[in-house]
């Protein structure tokens, strides 16, 4: 008995020692080797094989890449997909007009016939993941020239792809991991008839807008519903009214048991890009130069857009999506700078590098091979830095000027013709036409001219070599006043979409003749080609050298820092991350709780406000506490946080409980922890999820779309667990 008590207490101790948050975005097919024990010790009740299996249905079969930029999950046997409101926002916007303002009012299909098709939208399933490192690296040797190495790797990859076994309709692609030290092949299946099923009004789906974005405590119901349609044979098919709702291999159960502090959670999805293994000099540059410059430029562009959007409902609809995209990264970079500064990210990287160097120096073989790596990285980055800063300036500036984009799209027809003749022109035209058609729908020349006027001083104020002489000339002629420079450039037929689209139907000869001579296109082209020659061309070899060094540094870290468990940087491939539900201390003396409720929505409510209005129906439900089976002790849970390590692309990712049931929908990270792409600090890095109970409450009680909830398989794992326990004793 004593021994039992002792080992029990000891066991508890062990658990509390190891029960800290876990960093990392893991490959699902390696969980059984690397993570399963750890996940179980944190409370997971299923096996790695239940999460990823190629032999039987597993959780991975219910998770899709949504359009290539977000994640979605299947939550019914009729192909219903759940993702974020901000992931489906382009579609909601495209279906919106002043008459049917789905952005403002929401949208709910009451039957299949009302579900709205979305051209261009797709979802991709991962069928299997295979390690192809040996085949891809075949013949690669250590001393090889970089360009030879790349050529060989490319050739090997093409070979592996060609020989890959796959079923009809499946695709394969290969990605490098750990800075191209390892390679995995993904076999995928893509569905292209994806219809909009339901969206809450923005005052729920984007409640708190930019003020609350990236911030905890949060009260946003950031979700949208879509449905996959397939051919009669349940196979991928282009849109057709004869397509039928897709029957998935696996759909997630939805748990109404709710979450408590300490509960195990995992997030399954397609994180986009992280940089966990950078040299400290690079991190320092991000904090001191790169992020601040990008923030400053976006400040100026956003001020212009915001001014128009507040005054004009039509412009607001047109520019809502663009504005949200620009402000999202703008705000994240601010959090990143703050977080890296507060956690001494640079100093910690430097300390890590010191340990690395020490270990390398103590081992003769390592010293020969890796002894100069850090030094070389630092030297190469010193070369790269001014060029990369110029690239940041240039891309930030021109990507805000929409007339630049229009001009460059049209100019690409000229380039295609000059390169590949008539065939090149015709091929290019097939992408330019639909691109511009879409683009003009959300283009307002008056707005863009003001953005141009805000961007030009930034372009000019840096007295650097990358300014195009033609632009400098125009600037001088206009007495350094953007407002005097812009009329000439913006007084153009390129502002009129209908005219441009009709023009593109003419013969290639006449099109090319006009495009080559157009003053606006010539102006932006001068800007672009000068940048190309003084920044883009010289940056390539330096970047290649930097990449090669980073690859060696990664390999060296894997070899030398054996007390650390490494995970590959995110690269838009499928990953699993896990952690526990928990609050955190944002700063000294302040403790944040792990969940929010509808009471908090009402606390933030500002009638008629652009960001914090609350729909009347929701206020009524709150007043009558009409929460149905979704409430908990008279309150309605809204959001919660946990220590899952996520990034952009994890939007719409399912948050799963210990059994793999859906408990929430990932959509953001907390302000203090947005630096986790570069440096993860377990004490303050948290991901933010909408509680599954709130989602179902909105669908059922708010929208009256109970038929959608009826499609789902609802479970109460906690009740079942207590019942089981009771039976035992
Ligand atoms: N910050 C989240 C993400 O990176 C949410 C963005 C959408 N919400 C918003 N208010 N813009 O995507
Ligand atoms: N909102 C982000 C997205 O669109 C996810 C949040 C994050 O970056 O962690 O993917």
C-alpha cells in the first residue's frame, strides 16, 4: 500500500514536471516515433495511428487545406466543412451586393439548392506522406557546387514524382524540410466544387475587427460553413448542378462537453511559414529594421483606405478584404517586435549560438566542418541586409498601388510575346483576363490615386540607388509633390475595367502596340525594371548563398544540439501541434483566464459601432439566456486559449480533445505571443479558438439553421467518461 501511494505521488510529481506547454509543429506520420508518449502523458486518449494512418480511416482524412491558404475540417457525413469567417471572407464578399449584403447580414442556406458555388475555390485532402529523402539526395555530395546540387535535386524530384504510384485524380508534390535537409512527398486529392453554406454577420464572425485582432481576451465567432460537392461517383469534379454532396472517409465528431484548464488539445492543419532557426543577426534585423519599415509603409496606405471606407458603403464592401489583409500582417509585426523585445529573443538566440559554437569547438571533426558557420552566416547576412531592406521597401510600396498591378499584368503580355512569340502571348492571356476581371470588381481609381500619393514620398524619401531615374525625374518635375505627379499617371483608360477587358479581345498586334506605348505602363515598368536590375538580380546569388549556409547550419544543429528536439519549420504542409488549455500572465501582476463568454461580448458592445456592434437577435438571446444545450451553467462560452504552437495557415484548423473530437476552431494567436514564428516562449504563447458550443449556438439559435447541427455527430465525452468511472467503482 505504501509503495502504491509512493509511486502514485511520484507519478503526479512527474506529470506536473513534464506538463509544460510544448513547442513544435509536427509531421503527422512521425507522431508515433517522436510524440505519442508525450501526447499521452499530457492526456491524449487515442493513438498516433488514430491520427494518421494510411491503412485505415484516421483523423487526417477529415482535415483539408482550404484554398491553399487556410485549413478546414469535415464535420458531417454530407461533406460539410467548417473554417474561419476570415478564410471564407472573399467568397462572402463576392456574393455580396448592396441588396444582399452577406458581409453585414450573414448568409444561411436553408437547403442544398440555396448553397452558393465559388469558382476557383478548392479543398485538398492528404492521402499519404512518404519520406523520399534518399531518392531526392541520390548523388548529392558534400563539396558539391550549390547550382549543381540544386540541378541534381530538381532532377531527382521530377523522377520521384513521375514514378510515384497514385490513383486516378490524385496529385503528388515534394517539399524540402529542415532547410532542404529532408524531403517528403505528399499524395493529394483536390475537390473543386465547394459551396458556401452559412456565414454569420461580420458583427459576430469578425466581432472586434482590427482592434481585437491578435488580442486576448477575444469574443469573435470567426467561422463559416462550406460543403464539398462531388460527382455521382463521389469523385472530384468541376462545378456542375448535377454534383452531389460529398461523402467523406471521415468526419469529426463535435463535442459539447466543453473545456477546462489543463485539458489536452491538439490542432491539426496547414501552418504556412515559420523561421525558428534563424541566425541572431537576422532576428535583430527583423526587430530593428524589417518589421518597422513594413509597419510604417502600411500605416500610410491604411490611413487612406480607412478614410474612404468609413465614408462610403460601396467602397467598404470593395476594400474590406484587402484592408483586412493589409492590417492583419501590419498588426502582427507590431506584436512580433514587442514580443521579441520583451522576451530578449535576440539575446537568447545569441546565447544558443554560443553554446553551439562551444560544442563545435570541442570536437575536432565538427570544428573543421562547422567551425566557421556562424561567422559565415553573419558575414553573408551583412551583404544581404541592404538588398533585402530595399526589397521590403519596394514590395511593400508597389503592392499597395493597384494601378501598378494592373500595369504589370498587362505588361506581362508584352514580355510573354517577346519571349515566346504568339504562343506565349495566347497562353499568358488566359491568366491575365480572369485575373483582371476579378481585380477590377474591387478597384476604385479615386482610392488608388490617393494611395499612390501616400506611397510616392516613401519611395522617394530614401535617397537610395534603387529609385528609377524616370520616377525621380517625374518627382522633381512635380516639385516633390505626389499630388502634382499623380494626375498624369491616373488620367488613364487603364482605370476603366470594361474598356480594358474589351480591348484585350482585339488582335494581339494592336494590343501589343498600344501596351508598349502606354505612358502609365511605361512609368511603372521603368520602376519595375530598375528595381529588377539593382535589387532583384543582385540579391539572388547572395540569397542562394544564405540558403546554403542556413541548410548547413540546420544540419549542424541537428547533429550538435542533441538535447533539443527539432521540428521542421512550417511550409504549408500538414502538421499536428499539441498542448493544454491554459491562461497566461501577459505582464507582471496580470493573469488572463483561459475562456470568454457572451457576457464579454455584451461588455464590449457599442451600438452602431464599426467594430463592436452586436446584432439585435444575439442581444435578445443573451437577455433571455436562451442557450439551448450549448450553454454552461447559465453562461454561453465564446472563445478559449491553449498552448498549441500555431501560425498563419492554421486559421480554420480544428482544435481536438483527447479523443479527437472537435472542441473548437483555431483562428488567432495572442498579442504577447505572435513572435512564436521566430521564437516560441511557452509561458506566453497561446492560440485562440472559437468554442464549438458557440459555433453550434449561432447556427441553431441565432440563424435558425438547426438542420445543419442535425447533420453533425454530437458527443459528450466528459459525461461518458464519468459514467464509465462510476460503473467501475
Ligand atoms: N489574426 C488572424 C489571422 O492571422 C485573424 C485575421 C482576420 N481577422 C481580422 N480582424 N482581420 O489570420
Ligand atoms: N489568423 C491566422 C490565419 O489566417 C491564424 C492565426 C495565426 O497566425 O496564428 O491563418
